[in-house]
């Protein structure tokens, strides 16, 4: 079970590399030769070759999270990860919540491509400023940019957080703990990281939200 999230990330990156890291979800689906149809609901028929994506008219033809989510379902089916999940849970129905969670995680990878991450890290290191750089490059939210940077490689040791006022509003971990919990009240989070944590911080415009990133 533990290796499956990392395997899915590796497969996502492999598929994205195959289409030149196209960041526009609609164009990416086209490049992957997925059939796109307008329908009453949003879903994919992954068992067809090529797969067919049905989209409500207001999601068809442009770059949005609904297409990213349906694209993630197709890529999860293409990887061996979905069949492993179904075997592990005993049925597709039992595995469905986990399948949905995997596809939700994939949104950050489909919106923020590997060249964007590589460029941000080259310029700013694994840091809070790299998160801000990823937001500018991709148009993604701060939550998603933080998640993408921290979860980039399953073998790396990285962690990050976002505050809202004096509370921890989001955490993301990859083989590295943080000195507080999600939703905890932490008025001075910057004081809790020793030098060897390689911690960096950046305050968002408005002054209420602090991004923190550390690595080991
Ligand atoms: Zn879904």
C-alpha cells in the first residue's frame, strides 16, 4: 500500500513528460488522444480505447480542475496503481474513496508541471519563495503550490505549512515532521525551527498568511 502514492506520482510525471509537460488540462487531454464529449455530467469511460471524457458544456474546451480530475482518473487507470488499489480493498466500490483521494492529489501535479518546479527550485532552492514562484508560474493557489513542492519526490525529506492569523491552516509532509499540528495555535512558528531544519518563510500580501518550508 505505502508505495502506491509514490508510484502514481511517478506515472503522472511519466505521462506528462510524454506530452511535453503541457500544463493546459484541455490541451493535455487532446495530446493524450482522449475523446472529449459534451454531456450532462462529468465522468470518464476508462475501459474504452481511447478513453472517453464527458464534460458539462461549461467545463468543455478550457483549462480547469474538472478536466484535471477526470484526466487523473484516466492516468490512474493506465498506471497499475488503480488495479492494485481495487485488489487491496477487495472491490472497486470499496476502493472508490481512495481512488478519489489519489485523483484529488494529482491536481497539483497536473497544474504545476515538473519544469515549473525545477525552475522554481533552481532559482530559490527548496524554500517558501519557491512556493510563491510556483504560484506565479502556474496560477495555482498557495495551498496547491506548497503541496506540489513538498510532495515532488517520495524519497525527499520536506515539509511545509501555511498559517492563517495565529493558527496553522495547512500542513504538508514528506518524510519530515513539523513541530506543530494542523489547526494548532502557534503565534510565532518561525521560532520553532532549529538551524538544521533549513527553514525559510515568506509572508503573503496582506500579512495574515505565512508560508513555511523546511527540508532535511
Ligand atoms: Zn472522481
